């Protein structure tokens, strides 16, 4: 069987890597792919990006199923194009992908369907936005309405920062159409977690829980990024909280989309803020929805899959996800992102990456911003690699991952040394071993 994964990041490498391990798969195409998916017996890059060209390729090569990784092709309607041609594809339609492509749409949807989220207002007029900020005070969160490649959210600690964010989004047009409208919302306090599920329009299959690290620097300092590391499972999501998240957030979202006449299919990611404390009834609110798997959460999640992921995907596209199951490795998986010089600003590209250590059963290196050039692996994006390891505990997975990180070298590399710190006891919350 031939499969196609659309995208070029670490998420797509991890998905393709896992799918290639199915005994029924003999080729996984990745479009356009990266340096880690370019060579191999089972993986092959396809230098195509347009929906029509990809659909033509699928027909020509006899690809059985397509999985969409990133948000941009979903927002552009790649699923609609494939379905119109009778091709099997896993992902939400363009209309359903508005849950991610428009923050205002998502917030209005949550309010309409009683899904817990932060208080908010939406603005296109900078003067009114500034007045609202002065009225509400800081800290406060400013979000570009559209897709901004991880650069559209500012958690402003003071009024000066908040006003500057509005000026940057509504004033100078630095984010283009994505920043033509802003959502301003209350700043929630607590611990973040990622909750990702598969949806077939009606049925839901929850994936392993995970937790991302958004800030660039140790101790959750520095600017927001697309994610500097993640681990799975997330201890904060107890069985009781898992049940509440499904009941209060995930199922109402899927049912609400169906009632709105936009059935949701694909991966659905709920970014959550869980209030401090140990009370099982403490508040859980939705920070955002993503219409795909998270990156770098996908890498540790895929490391923990023990069964054939293709089986679950086939059930998902056939509308029988209630008959599917995924077997999870009981161990912890932890991934550390290595980023390029000057990320998340204007990352430098073209730095040569020294030969990477070979993957093992317990540690794999997933590529994101890499390319092969004349046989040399070079950096080509902000987040370059994600070193991901399994261990019997968070501490052991962390030690294994950072040992491999030390063996990866390229000029300007930067990474956090404290991935997983929230899941460790205070005595273990130190930087890398």
C-alpha cells in the first residue's frame, strides 16, 4: 500500500516514520518533505504543494490514503479538492478548519456551544483595541485572527507590551492578512496541556496526552515559539481530568460542528489551560483549537504508538472510528527541539549539520528545517530537529534524549535544557543532566 503525508516539518516526518512501520505499507510519500524524508527505502519526497497537483499524483501513483500534517493546506481546502475527486484523505474541510484559521470564529463557536474558554473581544480598529486594553489591564493576551506560523500570539505582561502587539498586528501589517483582525482575551493562569484526538465526523478516538514547551528559554522565559520540546504522557491529565476534557470540551466541539452543518473529520488539537491545584473540579479552559496534530507533540506521541496506526486512520476515513483502538507504550517519550540561530526571529539557514547519530529502538531524530544539498545535510528553517527518546520515567527519557542532543552539532544551534521540568519532582527540576 502507498500513502501520502502532506507537509515538511517534524510532525510530518514522525507521522511518515510511524506509518512506514505498518506491515501493509511499502511506500510513504512526503510532500514536499525535508532532509530526513528524502532518502530511504520506505520514505520518498515529492516536490509538490498545490492541491490539484497532489491529487493528480495520488491518482497517478495509486496512493490509497493521504494524511494532512500542517494547517496551511487545510485552510486552503486540500481536503475539499481530494474529496471532490473521490480520493481518501484524513483532515478537516476548509470550512471546518476555521476552528484554527480564524481565532474569532473559534471563540464565537466556543461561546455559542458552551465550551469553556477565556473572555474575549475582537477588533479591527486599533483605537478601540487600545481602549479595551487600558480598560482590562495586564497581563492580557493578544492574538492575530488568522494563521501566523506560530508568531500570532503575544502574552503581554504589561500594558506597553500589549499596546505594542496591537500596533504590530493592526498597525504595521507585519502579519499580513492574518493580523487584519485581533482577538484580545483574558490571561488564564495554570498549567497548559495538549489534548489531541482523531475524529471521523461523529466518533472520537483520543490519542496519548502530551505537554509542549512554547517559550524559547529555560524556565518558560523568552518569546513564544512553535514549540521547543514536548513529552507524553502529561501527568497533569489524570483519568478524572481526561474524562472531563472529553465531556466538557472535545465531544461538545464535535457535536457543535455537526449541528452547525460542518461535520469535523481529522486530527483535532485542544490547547488547554488547567487551573492550579489538585481539585478534580478545578477549571479547564480552551486556549485554542488546532486542526492538526501539534508539533513537537507528534514526535513523542508517535514514539509511543505500538499498534498499526494505519488501522486507525482507515477507520477514521470510513467513519468507523468507534471500532478503532491504538496500543500505547507505557513508557514516557520526550522530545527536545534543536532550533537554528536567531529563531524565532529571522532564523539563519544553510548551516551544515554534522553526521547524526543513528536512530535506536529508544531514540529517534525527527527532521523539520533540514535539506540535503550535494549530499550534505543543512539547516533550512527555524526548528531544525527534534531528538526524541523513550524511558521508563520522565527522568530516564530526558537523560536519553539529552545524551543524543549532545551528539548533534551545527553552528548556532539553540535548545532548552529543561524539557519535562513540570513532570519532575522539585529536586529533579534542574537543567539537562
